[in-house]
């Protein structure tokens, strides 16, 4: 992503990740519009109805092909206006917009937005989440960070000469931090269940 990302507003960052995904994956705008629509009705169905977002799962549209096509066309035009910046992305869309992104773009977008506040974009690793899968993802992200960092640190320092590579390096490091935090939180939760507040032994 652009090394000028820090100059963008929050909504511009969201749009930039969606546009980058569409361009890099040859992911069509209609496909993103449909993903956003599903995310909106999963995350905030009442708000979606209030804002006249079409419900493509509703019988009214599913049973009328003509109305379905009209609603699809109108919705796509709304999404395209957000994507091209002619209409500002509203706040109520943000969470669903992130969910509509493909996993890699979603992760990088969350990490970047969290990083603006000095935070890490870690998720709670609970429910059906598999720690082994999360660890494998950590190893993958670590390898990507090493690859990005090897170019930056080839001369043994980080300076102005590395500016073109720094945004990617930072993104990869944020991904490692997020995955590490997820696993650490899960391990701490399990430890707390069995230690009843016993002091932890410091190792290292």
C-alpha cells in the first residue's frame, strides 16, 4: 500500500483497502457490493433497513426477478459512489465494510486502523477458533515479516533509503503482533482457570 497512507482519513483507508482488493484479486465491484450487503444484514439488520439497504434474502426480492435486478443495480451504484469517493463513506457502514473484505485485506485494514491509536488489531481467540490454526497463521505472518524485513535491514539499519519498503514491513510486523496477542490472550485465559491467581513464574 502507499507510503502516504498515514495522510488518509479513516474512511479513506477503508475505501483504499477495498479498491486495492478489487484491483489485485480481479475481485469485481458487484461481488464486493454483495459481500457488503450480506455483512450489513449480519451485523446491523435494523440499521440496514433504516438506510434502505436492499435485503436480497427477503421473499419480496427473491420471488420477483425484475425487482431483484433493479435493487441489485441500485445497490451497486451506491457502493460504487462510496468506492470512487463521490459520496463519503458513512460511519454506520464501517464494521460491515471491513467484514466484507477478503481475509488478508481485512486483517491488514484492522491492523492499520488499530495502529493509528497505538493499539494492536488482535481478536479474541475463543469459541470454535483453533489455536493450532492461529499458531500456523502466526508462523506464516512471521515469515512474511522476515521476508519484508530482510530487504529493509540488508544494510544493517533503517533509514530514509528504506522509505519505499517501510509501509509493507510495518504491516507485516503488525500482523505478527496481532497473531501473537491472540495466542497470548488465549493462553493467559486458560492459565488463569487453573492457577486461581497464583503468581506467574517469570522465564526468559
